[in-house]
């Protein structure tokens, strides 16, 4: 059996056509897009074409797109870029976020608390969804920013973006609204202008583009403090020589993702995976939203009386690649996932939880083969535990 990659929430294989385009770019259009000569002008043309491709997926104008090194930088630029001004003024105020954010939002909020900001971390229900009434109550006259992810990277829970936007639209003193859209961009409808989103972070490598490139959507009129100073690239918001091949890859990945039935394909695989597990393995539970309620490409599943790390390692040795959670913190993790704790997963299942994530390249044949191997691994681990 050839290797089966089911860790697509961590990263995805780069589409072959994107690799070809990036290689052509590195070989032929290697000029600096800030240079005035013809090769520089051609590089700039390709950057701007990619900016349009990326903006089109969001239903936005190209000049609202700021290219970054990925989702983490985009989240930092959004949050710190908005709030640095208040730190300078000594007028910190308040932030609303959730208990299940990615570390690139959660740790920034932790840092901002040390700078004097108040932070409300909204709890979520067993599906991983915030309570909108609790959200309304959390808003204060001095709330500067709301930062809530669209699709959770561990469980696939999807927050009600349109409803959150409506609440903020009607707030007496409207704070800015930032969304970590890294797991949703290119897979699910995401309309920042329609939903009242001011800032949205995206990343190429979640949609079969290259690593090391992403973007921040910045609504017109929103002012940010740059987090890197230099030559004033990206409208003065992100200095540094443009990663032309990466940006070209992001533009192509955006366009390809919008044209593909990613969600429909992933949902079919997700349902089939659960069906196969039900037929083969006992004592498991789905963590987070219901199968059809959450994001199609992410499934978090817990097995009783096993260790997820042990299970993931055994699967890897058999050529099936599945993770225990966020790739950004997996190797450093010394305690249970904060997301699974927040949604109230019983300890017996938290320890044995895996995140299975699907892509357009996965097949039903791979799913069936993977579950057979998973069955063997779970039974073997449980046999040793019972001893």
C-alpha cells in the first residue's frame, strides 16, 4: 500500500501545476518586483496578478490584500497592528476572542494582557461554537478588537460569522473584527465585506499552495501599525523583498481552490471514514461538531484506552499519516489540547484523540485501507493496556 496522507489541516501537497509555475518564476522571472527594469516590472505584474486572484476568492478588491509569510504573521500583523497604537497612548481597553483560537492568536492575546489589555476568552459548547448572547454581553464600550477564527483547526467547528458581524454592526461602539480564516479560505464561502469583517488571515499551504506565504485582508479605511520596517513594501504594511514565486503559488492555489468541489469531496470522505470506523472499532467518539455540522475536511475522533501519540506513531510506521492535533504545537505538547478541554471531551478520550483531515487528492480506497490499519493499531494498543 502506498502512503496515505490524512493530515491536510496541517499542510497540503503542492499542486503540480503550481510547482511548475513557481519553478518557471524562479528560473525566468527572478527580478525584484521593486526594480524599474523590464524583469522587475514583469515580476511586479505577476505579484499583482496573484493579488487579484487571491482577492477574487474573497469577493474583495486587490488593494485590500497584503502578502505575508503565512497565517501566523497575518494574525500578528492584524492584532498587534491594530492595538499597538493603543499601547502607545496608554489607552489599552479590551479584546474579545475565544478559548479555542490557534496559538498565533491566543499567545498574542496572552502577551497583550501583560501590556494592560483586558481579554475575554469566550467559552464554547460541546460542538465548539460560541454562544451569541454571551458574545453580546462580552462587548464593552472599550472593546477595541474582536478576533474569532472561522474554522477551528483541531475540530472543524465553524463559528457563525454572519451573525457575529451583524451583532458588531449594531453595537453602540463598534470594535474592529478580525478573523483567522486559514482553515476556511478556498474551501468554504467566506465573504468579509458582506459579513463586516475588517481583517482576515489566510495561508497558501492549506490549499495546495507553497509554505511560507499567506495574506492579510485589510478592509479599506482600516489603519495598521507595521510590524516590520524597511522599504515600505505592501503599501507600507509589510516591508521586505516580495517572495514572488510563493506569491504566484498563492494566487494560483486560490484560483484552483475556488474552482474545485473541495468541501463536497471532503464531506463524502469524512462520512465514509466514520462509517468504516463504526463497523470496525468500538469505544470511540466524535469530538466537536456533528459530522455534517462542522467543516468537511476536519474530523476529530477519540478512542478510549489508547494514547493518541502512540497511535499516530504506529499509523505512521504503517504509512498512514494522521496527527493528534495542531501541527504548530504537537511536538512541544506536554498537556491535553486546549481545544478538546474547552469542548469538554472526557479525559479517557482526550488522550486517545486523532485529527483526521482530508484533501481533494484523497480517495475512498485510501480511507478504507487506512481504517483497517487503524483498527489493527487500536486493538494492539488496547491489548497492551489491558495487560
